[in-house]
C-alpha cells in the first residue's frame, strides 16, 4: 500500500519560514528601490553638507539656494521644507505600504494599505515609519480581504462597484484610525529601540560583529529579513539626520564576494575555478551577489573568509565615519560609488578593497590547504560544484538567470558528454505539489522528446509529491520542491528544473539516456548482459493484445482499456474546455488579477466553488505555475480538492502581457481537475506550447473563436507540421 502521508516537518522549516518572511519584506522594498535611489541623489546633492549644499565639500560647487530642495533657509530668509524630508517621511513609506497591500489583495488592497499606513506615519510624527508601513500596508489589505469574504458571491449584479468601493473605504477609515492611535506608538517604540541598539553597536565599534550573522544569512537567502527589516529603515533615518549611513554597506558591500571569487580563480580547481572569473564580473560589476553562493555551499569553510572580509569592510567605515546616502541595489561597485555620501569616498572605497583583500587571503589559505584533496575529487568527477548550484537555486526558491548560466558553464567544463546516472533509468516521474497540472504537462513534453530521440521502454508519469512511493529511477521537480521529493524518493536521481515546458535540463536527460542506451547496445552486440534490462528494449506485447496494439510505455496507452480511457477523455474535451471559457484581452493585468479571472471563469462554469481562488493564490506562494513559452497554468493546492466540483479548463490570452513573478506570460490556462478527466487536453496543450511556431499561431488569432478552434485542432489531431 502506498504511503501518502505528508512527510515529517523538515529541519529546514524555520529557514524556509525566515526566507519567506524576508522575501515578503524584500517584495515591498525592491520594487521601490528606484524611489530610494532618487531620494539618495537629492540628499547627496542638496542637503546642507551635500555636494551643492551651503557647507558642501567643494566650495566652488556650493549653491546658496540649495535649501529650496534640501530643506532649510535660503539667504533671503525664506524657510523651505525641501524634498528630502517629505519624500522619506511620506512618499517612501506610502510606496512600501501600497506595494505590501498590493501583494496581499491586489490594487484595492494596496490603496487600503496606503491609507492605513498614513495613520501610523502621522501618529508617529518625528520618526520615519518604514517598519510601520511594512505592517500597516499588508495588514490593512488582509483585513479588507477577510471582510469581503463575508459577502463573496452574494452581491447582486450591478452593485459590485458600489459595494467594493464602500467596503474598501470603510476598512481604510477604521484601519487609519487604528494605526494612528494603537499601532503608531508601538512602532515608534520599536523603531527607536532598534535604532538605539544599532547606534550602541556603532558607537562601541561592535557593528562589524554583524557580519557573523549577515554573511552566512546571505548564502542561505535569509538576509532580506535583516537588510530590509532593520538596516534599510534605520539607515534611511540616519541618512536623513547626518547625510550618510554605514548600515547600507553591511550587506551590500561587493568586496567580500569579489575577494572570494578571485581566490577561487587563482587557487581553486575544476568547474569552480573555470567559472569564477565570469562570476566575478557578474558579482562585482553587475551586483548579483547570489552568483558566489554556490562556491560557499561547495566548500562551506570559505564562509570564514566572507565573515572576516565583511567585518573588515564594516570596521573601515566605522573608522572613517563613511557611508552611503541610500541603499545600493543591486550591490554593484557602480551603485555603491553613486550612492556614496560626500566626503565618504575614501572610506567606502577602502572598505570595499580591504574587505576583498582579507577575504582573498583567508580563502586562499583554506583552498591551498585542501588543494590535493580537491584535485583528486575533480579528477574523479565529484567536486560537487554543480550540486551546489542546484542547492543554491533550491535555497532561493526560484530560478535565477545568473545561477542557471553558472550551472551551464559548470556543465560545459566536463568532458563534453553527459555522465550516466548511477542506476538504470526506466521509470521517470514528474512530481509537483498536487500532481494535477504542471507535472502532467512536463511529462507530456518529455515523452515527446523521448519519442523524437528514439528512446523506448522508459515509463514517464506524473504524480503529486505525496504520492511518490520509492519506485522511481528519475524524479523531476521544480527547484523549490526538490528537497521534499528527495525525502520520498531517496534512491532516485533528482533533477531540478526552472519550468516544466522548455527547460534545458530535458535535453540533458535525453542525452543521458541516449548514452546509456548506446552502452547497452554495445554490450548486447558483444553478447554481454546489459544494465538496462527492459529499460531500453521494445516493450513486450501484453498478453491478449494484438501486436499492432503494443506501444512504448509512457508514450501512448499500452492496453486496450487505457486506449478506451484516453478516448473517453478526448470525447470529454469539449466539456472540459468550452468556447465561452476562451478569451482575448488587449491590455495587461497583474498576476493576481489574471488568477482571479481564471477562478471566476471556472466558478461560472460550475467547476469550482468560491474558495478555489484562495487555493490558486496559495499555490503561487509555494511554487510558481509559470511553465515557460509565455504560459502559466494557475491551479489550486492539493488541499483544495473539496473546492473542485468538476474538471474544466479556461484559456485567456493577454496581449499586453502579465508579469508572472518576473516572467512574461501571454496565456493563462486555469485548471480545475477532478480525477484524470482533464489530463488528455492538458497534455496536448503542453505539446502545443512546447512548439514556438504553434505559440506564434495562437498569438496571431484575432478572435476568441479562432483561438478556440486552434486549441480544438490540437485535441483532434495534435500539432500541425
């Protein structure tokens, strides 16, 4: 009997929780970094000690009327509030609050969040309320979401706008009052407490010790909670008061990472050494720090060099009283120099150089000490660097262009051929959280690739992770689910992909199986037993089946019963995808708005209840349903089966595109699956969207009816050409 119980809670659950919290904080700050940079430039130029200020470092550049923009009194006696104070006091917190509210409940949630944040901003007068905005914004949106659940689906047609506007208005009204009277005093006390603690560390020159926490946290993607929750708010307030803050460089200093990569480029071995120079350019000049994380995961002792370098950089800024005027994001040397406060360039540049030098020297000691062992491991093909790249992507929880490029470069340093897995591959399983949508489409794409490559007898199926039973030889999952899959399939080969539609890892799998198949053919030609057994031999004809009915396992139905079942699915496709559930929109919407439309269409079709929308959003919080080739397939979590009444698909094309967590999406296919009823059509959709020419035809369709016809053509006969 298959054990489908949920796996025990991983020891990394706390780490994942901190990651999610940090990612949420980062999600409020990062979209608004441009505003922080603009404010930093205004501060650097126009405050009294700025480059153009009355007491600026260069007398020839001083502008007598700089107070109009920086704040203060001009020579004619006029008092100006300037731009610096209003932006940091009102604009930046409101942007943060709106973004946080939008993340929770769309645009209206952002509006209510901003109104609530204004209450905490005014209530805590005299204190910059970044922390208050980070709480008031999402909390106000969440309250609105809960309130509107009370009458969801009960509003009569024509009254939706009236009810929505007044419900948001009343919630915003009460949230602003609550934030003013209750939240503001608490957040002001907390902000002053954190600021006092950091100030005490700076005054006693103990702030370099923060590197002991920050540097390991960066490698595990836990730094966002510290950086955006503490350093950025307090640093911004310090910058307003004295024109600079060293807190902006505690985490963003590119020196330690640059020193580490230089040490590996000189003293490293194998793939790590070959890729380090390119990674240095991406990290130091481009500011993408995560590119050096795999090197640390491959050799954890190197974290000591990063801590030593980071502490050196912070101590240098303490000694020289130097800092930045605003966050440097990304952490490129160019961004650091642009945001350097007037009079701080010597200290900031030295902090970068000295931190790089210290990290280089400390890392070199460890690399030289283990060089013989590393060379032996590299010669045996087990240096672990490629695995470290995969673990880094898993830690991040989503794919990364920089890390994917690093993995590809690491792979190219091998002998040029795909290394065969330690065991024979006969059973390939695509696993996702529910086993309903993403994995089914991925399995279809890989079956098609196997068929084109002439690989036979390999069974490709899809399952929910909870349904993995220890019988798979190769398990394919999205990167953030790989650890869970490993717990259920400990003896299988695991492959992490960034999307299920067009991942380059598919070609690697095909090449791996072709190499293994070729080896078996050579052994068979010499009368030697093969390793693959039936894995790469034609599938035997089942008893009672005509020879012409036999097909390779995993490609098409192998028995008459399965063929009849597949025919039934195709017969039901008209019911699963109805013409009214195919739409075309000229404009663009947000991801959550696209999911809302998909959920509404499914509910209108009688396929789901109103609770399914929240399950679809919950799915995105865990694993993105972006599939590649401009396709997303939002669907509910495994826990939402009770909300599914029947199987249905919806297809909406957004000609203006949808930003799907950084990926461009034009087609949103909503899925509600009860049993396996929807899988026949879904697999054909997968094959369709794996062909870029077919995607171009779908994008060229001028009407929903034409788009529906193209989709139906796939059901009837597969892709054309």
